[in-house]
């Protein structure tokens, strides 16, 4: 483990997802402790995207932005909202120079699959339809997210391909949850890794799927055909249960003819980039913005 990250491990609380309400409150407290970047160079606005039900979004508009990223927060499908994601969404808008539309999708177990995906897809359709109002080029829209949000981004890209929906320029999948089967080496063996481990992954998928069988739109690793999807950036953390499914998905995208940049970050664990003082976290966070800036360039 990276020594700068390892120093923080004794201070990490032991948490689980057995009580979603308590988990959300704890997650919100942790998110509030992460400093958000200053946003004087951008407009920040909360809106409701019309849908059934309406979807809350927070829109970050850097000056001169002409591209957009539909951004899905992490939290195991159970935790998180536009407030907990504020430090990350603001940072990505600042570093990428793109409009970031942070999606407050519905959470499981109260709202199991496909509620979160329906919300994300509604925001994609709304963004494309309102591109002129947003000052965005409709040909320069990406989807992205962390963890469960990365899984939702991948599922949104699959659904848009299948339904001939709005064109997506790029997908950014950061430590994404992609496979409910949890049968990779990392998913089976990382039972005590910091912050996210097999037990949490099992609970996350149970809450998200409820009584429904998993489909490719719930767990994108189940998709039989990955051809025709947008170019991707896939990032994994060395000590993360999602590591091997992320790498396998990137390889399958490549084999399907999709251009992929794959970065496996050594010495890191799931969500460790929130430890902003670590040099490796600084590189991880800077790279997310740089990747989007390149992918969405005019």
C-alpha cells in the first residue's frame, strides 16, 4: 500500500451497509470533511430535470465551457446525493473545463434497479435536448462516475447505444461497480480492505437489485456485446474488490473495437483519492480532469 495512504488506515471507521439510513448519515459526514475547491470561475445551479419523478441535478458551468459530463456519484447505490458529491463534481468541472451535471439519482433499497439508471438516462436525454440552453455542443457529451456511479455511467452508455439515444462522446469509469456476480479474484479475496470490501459489495448489489434478476443494464459486465460503445477511460485501485472486473471490462471493450485507456493505480484502495494530501491522490484527481479535457476537446 502507498505509505501516505496507509498512514490513514487506522483512522478509517469500520462501516457496513446493513442499515442504509445510518450509512447515509455517516457518508454525508465524511463527505462534508472533504474540502471543495473554490468555484469563483463557474456558475453552480441546482435544478430539477423533468421525469417521473423529477431528478435533482447540480450544474457546474466553468467559463467558456462547451462540453458536458453527466456525472454519477458513488455510494454503493445506497448512499450519496448532489451535496455529498459537491467536492468531486466541482473539482472535475474545474479540472476538465466542462459543464458537469451531477445527478441526484434515487437510492436503493427504497428505489431498486432500474430507478437510478432511469434517472441517469433521463438526465442524459434532457441534457442533449437542452444543449443550446446549457451552452453545450450536443456532440460533446460524456458520462462518468465513481464506484456505483461508474457502473451507472457504463449502463447509461449501453442503454443509449441500444435505444439509439443521445450520442455519447466518452465514458469515464472510475473504480466502477460492474458485476454483481462478485466472482473475480479481487472480489473474492479483498474481504478486509479499507473503506470498501467484499461484504459491502455483496450488500450493495443486494440492495440495488432487490428481488430482480441482474441484467446488463444493472451490471454492465453481463452485457454480451460491447461493440459500438463510446471510447472509455477505466481506472481501478489495487486494493479494491472492483479491480478485476474493471480490468476485465476494459479488455472486453478493447476486444470489441472500443478505444480504451486503462489505468490501474498501484498502492491505492477504493476511494483513497479522497485523501487529498497523498501525492498519488493528487495525480489520480488531476488525471480525471485531464482525461475529460482531452476526450471532449473540439
